[in-house]
């Protein structure tokens, strides 16, 4: 029940689709340029889910500076992004 609401809005297949399309786009850019683009590396559904979830949390919990999202000190930690 913990992830029921989230999975209704974002089904697991969606993250597979996003990762596949992201990888296709990255591969296409590398093919067009004939070399590796920046520090590009292929991604997966788990990384896409973490990326999207962190942005959702950052929209809900607003802190004065972005570094504060990754604090590990329990006194100042406002999110679980650092975990």
C-alpha cells in the first residue's frame, strides 16, 4: 500500500519507456557527432525513477539552497534524497 498512489500515477513501465527513449536519444547524438557526447552514459528505469522522484520532492519541500537536499546531519536534514 506504501507505493500504491505513486504507482497509479507513474506505472513501472513508464520508467522503462523513459529510460529507453533517453538511451535512444543519447545513442543518436553520439552517432551524429561520431564521438562520445560529454560524459554521457546509458541509464535505466531505476535511475529515471530516482531522478523524477527527487524532482517531485524538491518541488514539495523547498529549502534555501540546493546543497541542503543532500545533508546527512539529522538536525538539518529535510528530505531523504541523500539516502
